C-alpha cells in the first residue's frame, strides 16, 4: 500500500493571485498551506522532563518537516491539525520546533513552539495503557518573519515510561490495519 507521505512543501491554497503590492488588512487570511500527516511509529526514551528526549517524527529515513513560505511581512501563522496516537504505556507529548534556515537546522537549533517551560503543545495521560485517542492542535504562532521567508516546522513526540513507541495515525508498528491520514493547516494571517 502506498503511503501519502508529505514532501514538506505542502499544498498552497491562496485563492488566486494578488498583485505583489497588495497588503491584506490585519486579521485577514493571506494564505493557507495544507500538509498531510501519515502514519508513523516513533521510538522514544523516557521524557523525564527533558525535551531533548523528544523524537522528531520520522518514517525511519526521512524526518517530517513542513514548510510554509510567508506572503506578507510579519504575519502570524495559525496552525490547525489533528492526529490519532497511542501505543505507549504512560503519558504522551507533542510539540513542534520551528526555524527559517533549513529543515535539518530546525531539528538541531530550532525553537519549541510551546517554549521550554511547558511539556508541549499537547500532553495527555491515557485512561489505559496503549489507549488510542484523537489529538487536536490549534496554535497561533506569532512568527513575525519578513515576506517570502520559508518557515520549517518539525513535529516531535515524547512519552514518559522507559523506552516505548508512540504510534501516530496507526494501531501499531506491525499492524497497518486502521491507518489513517490527517492534515495540518498553516494559515497565514495578516498582522
């Protein structure tokens, strides 16, 4: 079965072409970029309140990296997405790093969207071990970049109990029944 892996470039939905000298008023949508989020199994060590123990989501050879190129100066990016996860026997965390140099640099030197004082953009404590739940993300990234800047977003997961596997949009690493594809939207909003 062919998996709908995202190339990282996304699908841009800007609703047509505007002259380059048009500036959208504050609060208006400038552009929407959609990225696919396929199924992944990510082995993670014990988080232990240290984000260096988070792992970038990867298919084993390629890390997930989502690119968004801004159209307007200093825009904010509204991130909306969902995914199913589970598999670990304890707490689970999701966060993203972002940067503007490259996807590789973002993984190494990027900043956490939730900052360093929080466990992530989402955290959950399942009712039972290996419980599968849907997770929703709604996050306003006050990016503040110049127009025509490419921002790279790299999604990460972490878990609490020893070394365990976090399943994203799938039942388990050995069972591809029940895999699904979800999406993340990156909505550029004029500031």
